[in-house]
C-alpha cells in the first residue's frame, strides 16, 4: 500500500526559501520536499499534512536507513 507520513502542523510564517519537509538517512543521504505551497493558504492554522513515503524515496531517501524522522 501507500505508506504516508502524517503530521499536524501549523505554519505562522514562511521564510524566503519556502518551507520544506525532510527525512535523513545518514550524512550523505536524505530528502527534502517543498511543502510551503500546500500550506500557504493556511498560515496560522493547524493543518493535516500527509506526505507519501514514495515521494521521499524518489527524492533520495533510503527508507531502510532512516535516522532523522523530521528535518
């Protein structure tokens, strides 16, 4: 099935570089995904954010070596 990382998040401001969510799998391994656009219309509100792990894998995450859950 489609495994997702599900978070309840609140963004009060977005910096110049936008907002990204990531996971790490060592000093040379990890993934960052842009999520600012999905949350831009909801600044200051609590929102549910579901990120498919396959998107993180496609961005470079080795799911069998995860050592940083949120970055």
